[in-house]
C-alpha cells in the first residue's frame, strides 16, 4: 500500500506543470501528499524508503516554494532522521531534500527547525556521511550533498559550529579531501571551511595548521583555477583574516603569495572573454574585500606596492576618463563602471590603508608607482571638488564622495612626505579660486549642526563637512583663512555637541558595503575595536582642532579661545580630554585627545591606573629608594614603579635584558640578591631638580604638566631615558594611524623576583562565608609577593591597614578573604586596571554547569570583596561579567542567586531573579525551584508574575 501511494504521488507530480500549479485541486493536494510522505518516511522497509526519499526529494525540488511553505515543516523531522540511514541513496536524497527546504524557509522558523536538528543528531550524522566519502566508498555527488547541507546548517545555526570545528577527525578528513582535483569538490571543501571560520574559535582552529591550509587557499586563488574555486578561496581568506591578529599570522606564513593572488584577482588575470561578466565581477569584488587587509600595518604593504597595486586601483578609478588607456588585462568599460560604482567603497578604503601605513621615507619612484599615485591623488581631489560644487547639498550626501574625501584626508596627512606634499599641492590647485567659497559651505553647515538643540543622527553631509574642514586645516594656503573664520571656535562647538550627544558613529555607518559581508553571520569573533571605532566624527573634530592650534602659535597668544563658550572653560575642556584618554576604548580618540592636551601643557597619556598610582607621588611613606642630585637634593621614590616605567634611569644597577615593555624600553629582571639592591641612586650632574620631578610625574601618572620653558630640557631627558611615547608628545608629533594607545601597565613588576623587591605578601584565606560559597576553590592556599605602593595607592582598606601599623606588628602576610583564583585576578587588576577576560561564545556555551560556575566563582568573590572594600570599578566590572553569563533556564542562574544572597549582593541577586522569572512554572514543575529557600523562591515567583503582566501589556499595546 505504501509503495502504491508513493508511485501515485510520483505519477501525480509528473503531470503537474507551472500552469496547473495554480489549480485549487493541486494546491489542496500538496498538504495530503506531504502528510502521506511524512508517515511513509518513518517505515522500516529499505525498499520503500529508497523510493519514498526519491519522490519526497522530487516534491520539494519541483513544486514552487509558495505551495510548500506552510506544509513543508512536516518533512524536516523524517528527512533529518534518515540522514543516519545505512542506505546511502536514502541519506543522500534526504540531505538534498532538507537542503532545498532550508533554502527558502523563513528565519522565523529557525528555533523550531534547530530543535528538530538537535533532537535527531543531524550534524553528527552529516559528519559521519562525509567521513564515508573520505574512505572512497561513495560518489562525489554524495559528498557534495552532505557538505552543502552541513554548510547551510553552520551558516544558519551558530550553535552547530562548535561540534564541527572541534571534531579533529572531520578536520583530518577534510585535509585529505581537499587535494581532490575535481573543482566541484574544491568548492565544497572551501565553502565548508568558510562556514567553520564564521566562528572565531573555528578560524583559530583552522589556522593551527595554518601553513598547509594557506598553501591550499593560495593555490585555489591562482589564475589557472576556475572562477568558482577562486571566488570561494577569496571568501575563505577574508574570514580567516577578520582580526588583525589572525591576519598577522597569515602574513607571517604566506605574505607575498596572498598579496600576489589579490593583485591578480583585481586585475582580472586568468579570465577569458568567454566567461560570464558575473563571475568576473564577483572575483573582483571578493579580491577587493580581501585587499582591505591594508587597513592593518605589516609587511604585506611592501608587497602591495611592489606588485603594482597603485596601477590596478588607478585603472579601476579611471573608468570615465576618455584619456585612460586600458591595459591588455583590463575589463570592459561596462564592467569597470560597475565595479567603480558598486565597489568604490572598498577601492577608497584600500587606498586609505596604503597611504596611512607608508613609511616617512617611502619612495614611490623605486617601483614605478609615482605616476599611479599621482593619478590616485588626482581622482580623490576631483571627486572631492565635484562633490562640493555645484550642488553641495545633494552631492555631499553621496557615499562615494564621503569615502573619497576620507581617502584624500589620509593622503594629505600621510606619513610619507611624497604623498602628503603631492596631495596638498594637487588639492590646492583643484580648489582654485573657489576654495574659500567651498570652505564657507563646510563651516556654515557645521555651525548649523553644532547649534541645534536636537542633534539627531549625523548624516553623510556632516561627515563630508568635518572631513572637508580637516583637509583644509592641512593646506598651508588655507590655514590662515580658516583661523580668521573662527574655525577653532566652530570646532570646539562641534566637539561639544558630539560629547553632549555621545554620537557613536563609525565609517561603516556611511558605507554598508565596507562591512564584511559575513559579519552578520559570525560568532565568537574577538576583534579589537577599529582605531577610529565608532567615534569618527569626534576624531576628525579633534584632529582638525589640533592642526589649527598647531598652526596658530602658542595657546597663550589666544586668551579669548574659550570666550563665549556656553559650557566649556579651558579647564573643563582639558578635563574632558583627560576623560577621553582614561575612559574611552577607541585608540584613535584617545591618541588625538592626548595630542591636543600637549598644546595645553599636558604631555602623556592619562589613565585610571595612573590616577590611582599617582596618589603615591610626593608621599614619603613606603618609599624604598632615593634619587640624589649632584647638589645634594634628593627625591624619595618607589623603586618598583621606576623599574617598570623608566629602567634607564637606574644606570647604577645591572639589569640583564628580559622582555619588552609597552613603550619599547627594555624591562629587566633583577638577578642580584637583596643586599645589592641600590637604595640610593646618584644622578648625572647635567640633571636638574625640576625636570626630574616632572619626569617622575610622568612615571607615576602616565603624563606630566609643564610649561614651554621646561619642554626643551624634558625632551633631552626623555630621549636619554628612552621614553619614546613621551618624547613624541613633547615634540608634538602627529599620532600615526593605527598605533596602540600606550596606557600605564605595572603588571610587568610581577615578573620580578618577589622575595627581592616585594615588601608585602597577600595570602588567600576563605572566610566561613566563602568556604560555603566557594565550592571550587583551590585546596592549597599559596601567597603572592606584591608591592606595598600598589596596594597603598589602589585601596583605602590597605592604606588604613598600613597606617594603623597592623601589618608590621602582626604578620608578614596580609590575609585576603577570597580564594587563590580570585586573588590572582585581584592582583592583575591592581597592577593593570584590567581583569582577565572570561571565556565567551561557543566555548562557554558548551561548558557544563559545574565548569561555568567554577569560571564565575572568582568574579562573585571579587564582587563581594569590592563591595566590602569600596572598590567601585572592580565591582562594576565583575557584576557586568556575571550578568552577561546568566541564563533564564539553566541551573547556573539558580546557583548564582544562592551565592549572591549568601554574600548579600542584592543587586546581583535581583538580576538573577529577573532572569529566572519567565521560567518559574517550569522550575516548579521540575522541582528545581526547591533548591532555593522560601524567600528566594517567592522572589522568583513575584518576578514571574511581573513578567507575565508586562507581556500581556505589550500585547495589548500592539
């Protein structure tokens, strides 16, 4: 009977055409056929299953998705279950059918579908089928179907990725399969690798065998390969290079071949006229997106210039010029036009990376790049001018104009003297007599934006105007005019408006095609924030202001600079810049705030840690060293701070090379005994007291304040002490794009021999409360040697303890009422103002509850300790970490709730209660709520009622 039904369905499907699909009889029959096949696919007869799987595949493949959409969910469970069938034909056809269904089902159904896939162990069965192919037992078509289905599952459901990239046997199998010469197999393998690399942890795992993998990727990029293979290879390379760290690793292993492949892709090498334009364009786009690795500094820039990137980009940008000669390898004018219109964003972005990471002495003439660089500069200048005139209001809203103007800005301020001078000269010529009128259009619009009560969302015109004004600030011919037009005051008002409205806007907001096309599908990516981050308007405002102040002379010649400001005095503005340096995570903003501060007599890099350690500056308590000048004057200091921040000053102590510090100076580790430790250091006769005091101010605070009369002697002193970041600020050198911000970090002091240099030890000692709470604490209770000045400066609890004499009179150890794991994290924070990050993403999601609680335990302890010792910063950080890990259904929130209540952390307990509220009924039915005492259980019940009421209210409002 089942065979008869299947044959009848097959015959019926054979009679249906595109016309008859609209017949009501056919529409009504679809649901019946699917229900029948759903039942038949669950039978035990191999013969029936082979036929039924074939017919079910035909049904989902041939009928329009509009007919199947509302019924096809019934086939997912049987298709998924039969992936484990020992009949290869059944498993293969079901994989194909399931892939077809998933291709058009709405994302709204993702939750339901994923539960079915998990319940039937679909991913595991697909992996097993791929391994069968690797043993040479099945056809290429079988592998392609399984690989295609697995790829789709990995793309749509991130939780599936961990079990795939964590399968060592599967990765070994894929390594064996990827040498198959069949291009369709290569495409399938590359697509599968790309799906795995969507997970940051998966990408890291693939790069563990990086050299062999990258050789394969480069081979697949080669111009001798079919376009489909090359395109997929470029996509995989983009995913592997999504972070600067992974990109650097790739460049170390395979730099020149990757760059060569990118250049060939951009040129269109290996593409014949017989191939479709679509393939040619896709190849160019993917190669262009991979070329965006120019945004990071590295050796690859050398190869880009050497292999002719400037000529390739010039060809793409000259699509509309009748004078442009097309090289033999170039594309048709129609294709060039398409690429330039659709892909101009990444072309300008590649140029930005190239010109910002040039060396100061980069000579374009060496590789014949000077002509092409001149063309690129001309294109940027003409696009900029055309965007301003004749219709500023409309043209300035063009995305391409915004990105071209940003590229021009980077050219004007490029570290390469040749590029900068050429850009300044050519823009000045392009502006001609209309330059002042264009400038007025920028300043008028920015004044309007700055004066509005309701700021609104910054638009492309605001971006274009602030970039345009910053460009003008770099042109010697226009700097005086900008100053006369009160450009400084206008920029101050603009910066004030940005700060007031906390406008978080990045360059990607203006160019969606610059966004990595895979970013919406990725997970577990721990990429550091871009140098300009989401503060690009503020960054250009600070940049332009710094340039104008630089060219306007000393600040004291402008006593009226802040006159007429509604909210800022000079002191308030300096404080705001210091806040940006200390509290903002965007490196570019921090650098330019510090750069601006140098024009107000503040040199260096303010930070929260420096503010804490600076409390010890000038206090003689706990000092262990004296710096003695030739005239007999002396300064008491803390040796450990000087050893980390300025070891060159301690010339009388032999310090063998150990490691590099953040400022490039050698951090050394003492190997002599405590008896040889120099308590007094006699300094050179050339050194005076005031510069020494100022330098120590930098050592402790991370910055110093000095007038112009002291700067000259401080430059010499900083150079002698090898303090390069300070020297850069004293010389007021413009920050180099992409430089990391050199924040204060004393953690290197922990590498020193503790018994020689520490003056106190911390010992973990769990109290009675903690002994109940800390289920996973270490059995051993070791101690850690630390430095009294760090404790004294960072925590009032320690300061009071030392001043009361408790430490000296009772014990060489300070007992801290936490476990060893929490103590280590506390010390890390004391020395660096940072806490070790918690494992996140799929690694966290696939931990068992016990392991998760063990990871959270130190943060819970520190949250309690911070509440007890009034360490607000560390309590806020720990609470944020814990809150991010709470779930609404697992035992973790129940455990955290109990611990938080035990430690009287009621804010944290309230958060856990609110997370558990929606699951109260389930927890009560399963008996899990009984783990809580009555009061906590009542809190969860009340939260459940509140959640229900809020949900009902939202539905009524809708």
